[in-house]
């Protein structure tokens, strides 16, 4: 798996996941529990991971919709 997005913005996470789901790209969200433990003050960003084979198409989908993928 490769890291596609890392952000503290929950709306960005929701948008990216919905966008990728619409493209048929499976995602896995990491650090959800850590951000809850730290009190949701935004210190620990959440990460969206995708399969290595889907990284390029997922990154392209994010770029086309105004999000900056982690590269």
C-alpha cells in the first residue's frame, strides 16, 4: 500500500474517500484512532492509503478535483 493523502481536515478525507470510491478505487484510512486519542485537536493527520497498482490513477483523480496527493 502507498500513502495517497495525509491531512488534518476531515472534510478533505471524506471528499477524497467518496471520490475514490466513485472511481472504484479501494482506500484504507490510517491513524483514525490516534486522532481520536489526541482529542481531535488536529496534531496527528489521518492518512489515506491505496494499493500500489492503483496509486497513479488515484493520484490523478485527486489532482483533477483540486486535492494534492502525497508523493
